[in-house]
């Protein structure tokens, strides 16, 4: 086994609107010229990239399969440890938000709340449209039979998807994610009979995200944080800035790190269009990946891919050069978790106005009332703190329900 800003002005993950943000950089003629030149370069790169993809398709090779490369057990072990470390470091560096206070559900706010059981796990999910004109979040909670290692096992899937440009991509993931994972596991086991379970699951999760993205036909996109429990191990796959964490009141275990195009403290007049921009201290882990995929990072209220999308990974978004659906994956043995542990998954509408620690404390404060009450309190607290986005939170009791 492997051991393992103000929000209302410009919500993270959204596309900038003409009337929502003032671009100081566009007030200077020099910056206008740089921006136009950058767009010309991006247009040339996009055309070249499209021709390359068409040539691939003629050869019957899926671009999704080229985007994902099968990895060995040594690489997987290193990657799992690295991603968990990144998540922990991000939580430690993250400041608490002064306006966030833990409150119970608000009667003045229309908050939808559901309570169900998936396999032996009780969960509650809560969501509200908030200040946005439409609701673009979706959530996943289902069970599927996964045949791996010669026998079938029940796997539980939980997730939050935060759509942008519409809700279709988020609903697409909800409807097809578990089935796609089943197909990827079967394909990889057939082609690689000597692989261990860890190799199959890790590679199948990667392939699931990139295949879902490639097969999606719309032009909108979505972030996704999917948690799967299989054979007493909890796997987390994340693309974007939706977060997942585990808490028991005494210890908080972050499972994800936000995928950002660059660090948010980069200078407003900095335009990254080259593979060696000369400002490494402003890079996130995902900046180079964007540049390698012919994208650029520009400052429009926040670091954005091609001045458009404020997340460094998503599913869909086929019109945005530089985006990738490859998820960051972490894994935890459920037997190693402290008693009374809870899983929480939330969209950026929650974490724009609260730190991971603050959500962990809110979760435990209301968990004695049940998972739905804890999820509802997180959503209500985020709204009261000033979140201007759609707000969704899911809480799962990781102590299996006995019959």
C-alpha cells in the first residue's frame, strides 16, 4: 500500500465582465499594444493546436488519451505524497477571513438541503444561488460496482461541481462520472494485467477526468472535486478551486489545493506570455502547465488563463487554450483517520470568504446536529460573510453506518 478582493466585485472562477471590473492596465497605450500582440500570438497557437488535434483524430488517437499518460507505481507514490504536501502547505499559509462567523441556517436565505445515505455513509448537501443570477453548481452522490483485482467492490462517489458559463458541464459530470470511471478501470485492467490496484485506480481517475472533458460537447466548463471511497480507502481527484477536507474537531486534513493560474499577489501590470516569464515567485504549480499547453496568464482582477478563466484546471472549456482537465489526486486510508471524522466538499463560493480551518471549525461545531445541518451552516455562514457566488457544501460522516 502507498502511505500516504472583495468577492462581490469579481468571484474567483468566473469570467470577467465588461462592466464588472476596471482594467487599469488597459488605460496605458503600451499595455493595449501588448494585449493585442498577445491575442494575435494566441490566435496563431490556437489554429496550430486545432490542426494538430484534427491530425490526431484522423489517426484514430483520442486527444484525451494523449493528455493522460499512464504512470508507474513509483511515480504514483511520489505524486500522492507531493499533492498531499501541497494541500497542507496551502492550508498553513492561508489567512482566516475576518468577516466569517459560524452561524446556523438562515430563514431569510433560501438554502436547499438534502439528507441521504450512499452505501454505509450518511451525508448532507446544502446549496443556494446566492447573489448570482443563475445557479451553476451541481453535486454528485452515488454508489457503483467497480470490478477490480478479479472481484466486484462497491464504491461511493461524492462531489461538488462548480460550473461557469452555464450548468451543463457540471450536470454532465454528475450523470456520467461513475460510469466513466468503471469503463476506465476495465480498460486499464485489460491492457495492463500486471498492474497493482493503486496503479489502476490512480490512472483511471486521471483518465476519467480527461475523457469526460474530451467527450463533453458544450462550450461551458466546470471545476470538480470528486471523492471516491473504495476498499476502505478515500481517493480525492480535484480540477479547479473546489476544495475537500477531512476534520474531526482536533485535526484538519486538507485533501486538495486550489489550481490557480498564478499566485494572486502578482503585480497588476505583469503579463505572462512566455515559458520563462522571469517572475518565478509568482508561479503556482499550474502556471507552467498552462504555458506548455499554449496558454498565457494575464491579470484581469486576478490571474487568469488568457485573461479569461481564474482557475488552472477544469472540465470542458474547449474554447480556452491552455486549460487542462488532469486532476490532482490524493489518497488516505480510512483506518488511519481519527474517530468521528467528517468529509467536507465545498465550491469556491465557500472558500472565497473562509479559510479551510474556519470551515473545519464550522463543520465540527454543527456536526452534532447531523450532516445536513452542518452543510447548511457552512452555506449560511459563507453567505453572511459576503460571498457573491453560488454556494454549495457537502458533509459526509466517514463513520460507516452499521445495520
